[in-house]
C-alpha cells in the first residue's frame, strides 16, 4: 500500500518517536518516518515557498515575461510534473 492509497496520512509524535499514521479503510497503520523522508518533505516545503514567490510576481510581469518563464519552467529538468510522475510510478 502506497501513500497515494491513504485516505488520511498525518504525522504523529508519540513517546516512542516520530511515525506516520495511515488510515486505510478504517484501519490505522503506523510506520516509522526516516530522516530522509523528513528531509525530502522539507525540500517540498522549499519548492512550495519558491512557487509562492513566483506566483506573487506574476501580476507585475508582462505577457512576454510570463511566456518566457513558463517555457523556462517546462524545460527545467527534472521539473515538478516529472517528479510527481516518478513518485506515482514508484
């Protein structure tokens, strides 16, 4: 079962250490959260913050600037869409 199948995924901090709870069809499964997962999730937070900055600047851009930025972002390798596909494939 992958995270994509979760109906509810949330982090908990029980006395035993950090875990991630998955609620799947009424059953709750707990799995340990690795430092690597936390690090990757922090990267996602950084990406989201960067995208918010880009979003805030879009209204002041010309049509040509928006077009060039869009092309630049699509050509970035890897880009966000490619990473989402890779995560979905496993």
